[in-house]
C-alpha cells in the first residue's frame, strides 16, 4: 500500500506553476497530469492516495469529468498542490 512518505522529491517541481492562473478545466486537467507524471505516480497510485477510483483520475485528466470540488481538492492535496482563490482587478 502506498503512503505519502517518500513521494515528494527534495527539490521543487514544476516551479513554473507558482501563481499560475487557470482559465479552463482543461488547463487544470493538464496541470494535474503533468504533476502526477513528474512525481512518478500512476493514475491508480494517485487514486489510492486520494481515496478515489482510478477511472475518476483518468476521466479528470482527460477533461471529461471534473467531479466535485472535494474530489478536486483531494487530488491537488495528494499532489502537494494548493488551490487559492483571488479576486480579479486592482
């Protein structure tokens, strides 16, 4: 069984995503797939760690089904990512 221990490398990954503004669910799906791949996780391993079904991860990464906000937050948390919400404008 997988655990969070040992998943995250010593150095920062995907440093270009800091403060990234996503405009579509497709962009979010691509970002999640890139991060999962970068960490060397399969869809099944990510699903197990996030407490989701593997097909949910596959559909999410294809942009075919986003699932609920709770599922999205679980995926991001498992990948060591945070979601921040900001107002637009000055």
